[in-house]
C-alpha cells in the first residue's frame, strides 16, 4: 500500500473515531463508550503511528 493511501485511510479512520468520541451513543454502554473515548483522547498519536510506517 502506498503512503498516500495510508494517509487517506488515516484521515478517514480519525474522522470516524472523532465522530464517535464527540457524540457517544446513548444506551447501556455509554460508560464504556466514554472510557474508550477518553483513552483515544489520551493516546491519539500512538493509536495511529502504525499507519505512518510503510
């Protein structure tokens, strides 16, 4: 996979995750979703370093 393809995928994945983080779903698992959102916020750069390496 070319670097530009990884860059595009990274942007898409980040946008999808950000949507969930900013607007967590309601329901029984709201606490779990909030914990996951907090973890993503803390370790955002580390989650996506694998997409930067070719």
